[in-house]
C-alpha cells in the first residue's frame, strides 16, 4: 500500500462512505509514489486510459460537452486530482503528465495536467458544471477551477488549482479548529457566490445507479446550486488551511444546510468514533460543529435544522448505498467490504449525539 499501512476494510468503508454520502464510488489507482482514486458507475462504462500530454488547442467553452468523469479523491473523496499521501499536488500531476495509465481495481480515468491546466474525460453534466464554475468566477469566487472548454482530444479543460490535498485517514494536522474556521469561511463565500444563479434549462446533474428521487427532507426545497462533496480529496489546502475546492462533479441544486451537513460529515466528523481517523476519534464533535457554525455565520434557522437534516441525510445515504449496491457490482463490492456496517453505526451515533450537538449549536458561540 502506497503511503503507509491502510487496512483494506477501512479503505473500502471509506470508499463506500464517499459514494453514499457524496454520490460517487471510488477505486484506488496504484502509482509508483502515490495512489490516485477515480470513480464511475461501472468499469465497462467509464474505463479510459491516460492520454499523452502534448499540448492541444482548446476549443471555446461554449462548445457542447457530452460526458464527465467523476474522479474520487483519497479515501475516497472525489477529487480532480487526489492521492493517498499528503504531498504536493504539483508532484502528483507531474507524474500523470508523462501519460502513464493509472491501473487499479475499478474504473480507470484519464486525468492529466498540461501546463497550468487539468484535462479530464467528459460526462453528460460537464456543460452544466462548466456553466456553474464560470458563474462562480464571474461572481468573484476564486476557490474553484476555471472552465476552459474542450481540447482536441475531447477532454474537458480546467485551470489547475495548486495546493495540497490530505489523505485518508486524515492526519493530525487537519484536526485543528483553524481548519474548521477556514472551511466554514470558504463554504460561506461559495454560497454567497452561488446565490441567485439559475441553471440552464437543459441542465444535467450526476447521480447514482439505482437512485430514486429523495423523499422530502427537513431542509426543504433547493435554494442554490453548490458543491455537495466536501470530502478531504476535494479540499485543497494552502499553508495548512482549506483554501479552494476541486471536483464539482456532484454540484447540483441543494440547500445551505445540506451542504453544511455534508462538510461536517467529513470534517467534524459526524460518524461513530470507531469509523473516524485516529486523530479525530476522541474529538468533541458538538464543539467542532458549533465552531464551524460560527465561522460560517449560521443563523438560528440553520442551527435548528442541522441535527434533523443530518439524521435524515445519514438515513438517505444508507438507503441510496443499498440501492446502488443492488444495481451495480462495483458498489456491491464496496458495500460488502464495510459500508453496510459503517452507515448504520453513523445513524445510531447521530441519534445519540444529536441532542448534544443541537444544544451546543443553539446555545451560543463554541
């Protein structure tokens, strides 16, 4: 295992947790110095080899896009580029630049860096995601890739986002309160930039195999489009703090509180201590949620909705994971290798810890 010992069962549970909580599966990609992760609904449908990296002209961003790769970051988070050890993304992308195929046990995705750009295969929702990213930058949000169109090989082109992406299990340096404060501010700025954007009439969003429309939740109707996938592999650190986000493949209409719950799932974290990274196992989760809430500026309504939404979402993730496992062999393997046990534990833990989290949220600053 690259980057140190990581139990297979924990890796599988972590991978499953990603797609059940974020909407995509992940499979680790081996590499001489690191491990990439990528995702998709089936090996047959989404396998691609890494392309050579000679520079190609970029067509206008208005060109139609027809398909988009969901690549998962470590642990399994989705990440345009993410890896197992905590090391410079410049190093990782430089390795991909030689055009070496990323061979693994699930889905192979061709992702390479060329100069200051990242090239990735496309999917049906690429055009929608590019329109959203373009809006974010027009609104002044700089913590996301800039969409640059399609290259000669038919790959989407995004600006490269420099920084570091943490591994799974999360290392001790990511467990500090300063990380939560920076993440809360980053997501708040994202929400401010997203507010008011109307997706195009032909917008296409990603989903899971076997997915069905979710039942109404306590968070209400969607109020904005947002990232919805704050797993560590999608959060770019600079100077030890979250500074940008990558991999917007799962962006879609949502609510502010859902987005916050998703972030806290990974970074509080909202799970049974047995299923957390060692550095997070004994942390005061109610205090950490309140610290994030203060940094984000959560109002009384959002604080009141947090616990019921977290419980609802955890149950929804569980049901979605089960349905995906029944519909697709990749998801079935991940389910059987650990997620079917971790998700019920998360639900039970949230039911027990919910009152303490709510009391801390509604009682004032952390």
